[in-house]
C-alpha cells in the first residue's frame, strides 16, 4: 500500500506552532496550490491544504517559513474524525502529515512576487539525516546567499 503526497504551493499564513503536554512541537500550516487549468473566466483556481508537521520539521517551519513563501511538502494524507460538541454531528478532516518541508524561494522573494528558486535548498525532515537536519545551535538562515 502507498500513501504519499507531494505538493508545491504558497503558505497562506505564518505557521502556528504549539507544544504537546510532553513538550513536542507541532506546527499547523495551510498552503495554496494552483490548479493546472483555468476556469471559465480564464483564471487559475487554487486548492487549499492543511499540513501538520512534528518535531524538527515543525521547528524548521517556525524558524524559516512565513506567509507567502513557496514551499514543497512531502508526507502522507491522514483523516481525523470527531463529534462536534455543539451540533453532535460527526466531523472529518483531511490533512497532510509532513515528513519533509522545503523552502523553494529566498526570504523576501514572496513579497517581491518572484517565483524563481535557487537550485538547491536545505530540507527539514522528520527522519534524522545529515543533509536534512541542521544543528540545533545553528542560527543561520539556510536560504540566505552566502
């Protein structure tokens, strides 16, 4: 079986980071992904996706990602269901649980409207990897030109 999602889109708002009672960071993001085809008015429509990131990926999102940034999200599709306390109706939410999030533009590019991306960018991943994770004491912006 396979459950894999890869999306490229722009952040709709700054990531919201909270902590579980045991101190594990979790980030909530929402991204807008343009469709390939135009509607009847000749405009591109967008789909909006909720993304959840945990641990180092959540910390990466909080530290380096802001509203308007172009990002790549890799993960899996997950559903959650609950009963709404006010209406007693069953609710279902679909969200992407991110294994990795990558910034595809430099800080400031989203404000200037540029969509060009440098050839390679660091990536935050839930799984430890020498190329995907940054040392905790490293305060550099991984998207800054050096």
